[in-house]
């Protein structure tokens, strides 16, 4: 079998085009431009690259850009003060605090200063609680993008066996919640899982989000499964993921490439969350 490739670049383009239309409609209806605030602390090179990509995509969608780059030795009180200002700024529809933060800053305390309606990364305790309860809220971008990719490929989730490798707050755990809400029978594997291949081979839908290059080989995959590779690794050969793409393509039914898979969809989902946040604010103030 040769797996069908789920083209994240194309799906992201379609999503971004829809967001651009919504931003234009919002501006016509309300006479102002929704904005995305990005906060980068320190000089982590990967964080800098991600923030630049997000800002560029946001600008292309017509969103206003409010970027803040703080030095790595900034105090937590200073970051908190900036987040509070952005929370009160009506021009800012969404706030993204780029992670990881430098050592010494309390990520949970800072993320939780973002108001739930501006939390376009879906990482506040409040939004994660809404997700756990299955209530409407802003969902974390990477897992939400993964679900969009599965839906676009026509992969059935209701009743499917899903295995998520990774249990992080950012990816693995919310991905499992979203799959559960869609009727999948979900197993979360992690670094302590015994016989990983035995667990992942049960999966009709396998999400690899361990951050270990090439962790998932053909022996980990049930023939015909949908394999979504969230991992991103910079190597001398270029970007690779957690899945051995060429070998697993011979076994899987669907597969996502790296690059050109989950990464572009994550950014597209951030933009979709930002316009949704702007629309929801208007809806809640006019109701
Ligand atoms: P993370 O916080 O480091 O979490 C990794 C998870 O994988 C942990 O739960 C860990 O288990 C588990 N794990 C580690 N080694 C394992 C192994 N050998 N077998 C099974 N499970 C293992 O990472 P993350 O933030 O979730 O990110 C995961 C990957 O996705 C990274 O490569 C990251 O760069 C990438 N990523 C990509 C996007 C995108 O847009 N494409 C977005 C976010 C992240 P324990 O909990 O037991 O330690």
C-alpha cells in the first residue's frame, strides 16, 4: 500500500483564504481591523522563527500586528503587565505568548493572565477546562489543525481506535480530548509506555507527537491507518518528523509529510482562532 499524503500546505491555504474573507467582512461590518498580539521573550531561535511565520501569515490575512519582543532577563511582573495591557486593548483580538519561556518565568501563571476570549493558543486553564468539558472555547492550534486534516481526508473518527503518542499540554493531551469528543476510543502513549509498537499498531488513527525523530517506523503502524506526524526536527538534511515517512508510507493509508503537514495547519488554525475571537467579542457585546 502507498499512503495518500494529506497536504497540509494546501489545506492551510484554503483555511487562510477563508480567514482572509472573514477578516474583510469583519472590517466592513465593524470599521476596525481585528489584531493578533504576539509576545516573544528571549532569543530562542526556533521561537523567533515561529513568531515571524505567524506574524507574516496574520498580516497576509489582513490582521493587525501587535508584536512585543522582550529580553530574556525580563521579570515575570513585566511580562504580566504587558499581558494585562494587551488584555485591556480593544484593538487586540488574540494574544499569543510564544513558548517555551526562559527559565525562571512561570508559564502557567503568565498564560493564565490571557483572557479566555483572547486565548487564541487555547492554553489557559479556562480554555483547557472548557475542552475537557466539551464546551465551546478556543482550541489549541496544533491539535485542532490535526482534526481538520483528518476531516479533510475523510478519515472516520467515530468509533475509531486512536493512539496519541505524547501527553503534553500543548499537543498530545488536547489532541486526545478532541479525538475523544469525536467518538474515537483513545489511548495516550508516552515515555513510560511499555511496548509502544504494540500499542500504536492498534491505531486506526495514529498521532505522533513525541518529539523524537523517526520514532514511528513501519512496525508501529497498522496497515491502512491514518498517521499524523506532529514532530518537527531540524536536521542537516532539512526538517523531519517523528515518523519515518518513506517506510511508513508503504503501510499507512494516509500520512502527513514534514514539512508541509501539521506545521502550516497550526498557523492557519491560529489565524482562524483569532478571527473567531474577534467575532465572538462582537457577538457577546451585542447580545
Ligand atoms: P513535549 O512537551 O516534549 O512532549 C513530548 C511528549 O512525548 C511527552 O508526553 C513525552 O512523554 C512523550 N515522549 C517522549 N519520548 C517518547 C518516547 N520515546 N515514546 C513515547 N512517548 C515519548 O513536546 P510537544 O510540545 O508536545 O511537541 C511534540 C513534538 O511536536 C515536538 O517535535 C515539537 O517540535 C512538535 N510540535 C510541532 C508543532 C507543529 O505545528 N507541527 C506544534 C507543536 C509542537 P512524557 O510525558 O512521559 O515525558
